[in-house]
C-alpha cells in the first residue's frame, strides 16, 4: 500500500533502503548531513541536494514506491513522458555511467501481434542509422514483462517545445535546424528508409557543445531526428509494397495530420523520401510562423486541406522571411511529390545561404528543473500507472526519448491542441473551416483521402 506523500523521516529512509537506490552504508555516512527533523520531505530534499537521489526518485519514494527504479543494467533517473507505444525514462547505465533514454512499452500492448511488429520495426530501423542528426539506438531488451529500447539521451527540448517557449525563432536559425534535419533524412533515405512522421515534436535539440560548420557558432545546437519507429523499411531499389513484413496497410495512415503529405494520407504505401520533405516543409512553416500551415479543424478536414488548399503566404505571416526562402518552403509543400525538392540533400544545399544568420542567434539552453517545495507524481499521474502509454493515447510527442522532462517547460507535448502565436480568432477560423468542410465530400468522393483518414481514425480511437 502506498504511503502518504507526508511520510515521516523513518518511513522515507526505510523506503530508500528497500528501493536499492542507496545502501545502508551510504545512508549512515550521510546521516550527519541530514536535517534534524522527523518529516520525510526535508530529508528527501537534502538527499537530492547531495546528489544521492534525483527529484523524480525522491518524489516516488515519498509516496511509497520502493520498486521499479532498475531495468536491466539501467537505473531510472527521471520520467520524460509518453508516446503511443509506451513511456520514456531518463536512465544511467550502472557500469558505464552513460546517460540513456529508455522507451518502455506498455505490457498490455505486447500481447498484440501488431504492437510486437511495430516495436521490432523500431528496433531494426533505429539500429541501421548512425548519423549525427539522428538519435542513436544502443540496445533493445526484455526484463520480465517489460520490453524496452535503449537510445541516446538528448538533453534539450524538441522543436515543438522550443517554439512554445521562444517563438519567433531567428529566420537563419530555423533554416539551420531544417538544414540539419535534411542531412539526417538524406542519410536515412539512402539507407532505403522513410520516416513518415516528421514533425517538430520528433526533432530534438542537443544543447551541449558539439563541433559545427565553421560558418556557425558552436553554440548552435545539433538537431536530431527521433522516432524512426514508424518508418517503412525498404531496400534501395525495391518496390515498397513488396516488403510485406514491414509494410503498412494502405488503409492505415501513419503520420500526424498537421504535417502529413497528401499522398501518404491517401495511401501509406505511396510514402517515399519526398513525403518526408513535405512533412519537413510543414515543420519549416511551423518554425517560421509559429503555427502549422493548416491550423484548426478535425483530422479529416486537415487531410483534405493538405490535398486541396495552398498554405497561407509565409511572407505575410512573417514579413522578414525572404521571398526566395518562402518560395522554397512552398516548394516543399507542393501537392505533387515531383514538384518538391528531389532529395533532402538538394534541400540542405539550397538552405546554406540562409543559414549564415544562425551564427548571430542566441544559444538555446536547456530549461532548469529545480527541486520544488511541492513534490508529487509527474503530470498525468504515476509513470507506472496502468492507464497511460497504451494504444490510443494521443501521441503528440511520440519522440520524447531524450527530451527534457515533460513538465520542465510547463507545456503540453501536443502540436494541435494548444493556442498558437498568430492563430486566427475563433470566428474567422470557423468561417475558414466552413470552406474546408464543403470540400470534404468532394475529396472523399474523389478518393483523395477517404481510405487514409478512415484508417487513421480507426487506428487512433
């Protein structure tokens, strides 16, 4: 039975001993440094200040949790968030002292064949990718009923979180972020892999110092693409639908409605590298405008607008965007794949002239997460609870691995449920959506998005 969060000194220290996080000897050695109080909370605070416990560990111990802090060779340090397939934790390898991110699948999901296939796909896809702009996968394992993927820990926010906190980004810095993503995508595409869910929440910032091109300051963070778990594996030169083991059904939409390419929405098997470029174009628009190109509306309305409407003029939403750059973003979001950049490498080269201004940008620093007076479970309940992280949970931040703790920024991981900068007023949005709704019937009858939308809705009920 869980103890109260107002655990007294002896109860809290007993919880610490039972957890295995500290030995009796460690507790005895630090006894003289602990405050003279019978309350458990000041003791927890002191152990955090001494670096013996993390805030997350102390929080869980205060409410009576004494197990679940170890997974194989890894010590759980913090709860980062959850995606559609499970939860993500910050952890440390007990022998190597290497920080990693653990994506732990919800046990219930492993009972289905589809969940097992998706997880195996993620492991195999991630293991094939070794690039500075892609999150590295180290290992995959099973401990009892828990199956987990071990990934590189990235210490900065994802681009959705960054825009929620720091918009507007300098134009040159946004260009540099997209250029780095293009380099990572080009590498993956050469490996015969398509991501199919490029969005701001899947692009993480490594804010530690890394070597960068000489034209940029070293303070410009490295961008890393995460969550290749929904990638379609194809061998170079093969026809996508022939890879039946790894191929998604044509009636299932993989992707996020705000950023998905029209051809991917109508048939997932049509997605190729140019579909990733469309999604990257929508992401680029989001970085520069502070909102997705087709904000508002439900899933079907968004898919129809991707297929039938031109995005708003970026230079009107952000006057300082140079016309050639705005034209490049529009080209990325062309309805027909053949009208976009032919490769991600072509995009990276096209962006180089616009990236020079990134050298003048302020360095992005990871948000602090001090040990607060009020210790409690993470937002949304206990990370070990049975309700979250299951299929059907909104997967707005499916990357999550390697991002800062979910509550460190005080914002949601979502990209569609929050008010966005420069968003139109509700009345105008409704009038605009009225036009989109009128297009729905025609689009469905024409077969543009009906199959993809229906599959997406069924898969995400």
